[in-house]
C-alpha cells in the first residue's frame, strides 16, 4: 500500500492476555517507530528500529512489552499479560531517514487497545 | 527536563478566519520542530517543520514561526476551513525521538 498500515485497528483484550500488534511500514523506509498515545495526550515514544536493528527501546514501559522487526520491514509490538493501564492507541511510523537525520514521519492510523 | 507544551487545549475560530496555535518548549538546544495534525481516529499527519536556524517557514495556507528567545513556536492557518478541524500537536525532535505536547483541539464555527 501507499501508506503505513497497522492491524488490528481495534483490539479488546482481557487483563492478562497477550496481544500482538502489526505494522507494515512504507516500502523502503529504513526507520520505524512505535508510539503509545493515551486518550487526549500526545504520543509517547516506545521504540525505534533502523532496518532490523532495534536501536532504542528506552520508551517501553516494562518488560511485558517487546518489539521486533526481523527482516527490516514488518514490525510487531507484543504486549504480554496485558494490564488496564496498557489501554491506548499504539501508533507506528516510518521514515526514509535514519537516526539522527530529521525527516518526515509517516504514521499509520493506529491500533486501539482496550484492556478490560 | 525537556518538555513541549501547548498554551490552550481548545481553540474555536470562525470559518474563514485565521487560526493561531501556540506551543512552548523548554529545551533551548532543540534544533528541529514539527507540527502535526491529527483527525479523530487517525494517525498524526505531518503539516510543516522548521529548523532552529529559521524564524519562519511557509507552506500551503500554513506558516510556522519560531522565536528562540522565548522558546515559542506557533502555527498559523490562513482562511480556516471545516477540514482543518483536528487536534494539532507540536513536536520537538530530540535525537530521533519526538517529544510531543498534549495538543490543541481546533474547532471551526460555521
């Protein structure tokens, strides 16, 4: 597709369940980011990939959060043993630029996670 | 610490008027700022950016002003249209991490 694609768009999980959120970045984009956006707030950085390398995961809230991008394209954000505070929109963004070089970020529409 | 914030959570303007959305930042070393527009249920969309070696940058119907002295950023939208209704975020580029403000919701009155 032409843009960043995320799936599922909506996910309802019971507390304690594991979830996996998928991101298909724009083809050829080197950089991939995951952000978490709580209701009424700005996005908060979670993690950054340059190709398949996870260069920064300092924003991941706990060790229940795990992200990967094994072939430098599609990325998956996994949340284990979900908690209610994990409820948020998870945004994926990609960029042609590499770390340290500013460039336009293209965002997907997000995956809205609700943990009951 | 580093932070980017907005002065007003909601801005209501008459259709056809100009809109001005403000943003303050605290890190004087920041050298790159971006404005994003986020419509309900969608991801943020890039509007315009500006580097710290510039005071002003213009796009189509939008202008960003940067005042480094007071660490203030503004987004001006000319002739505001119904399609401009959204939440507007300023973001500060810190390395490759974007640090975002809470956003300003722009409401267009008919």
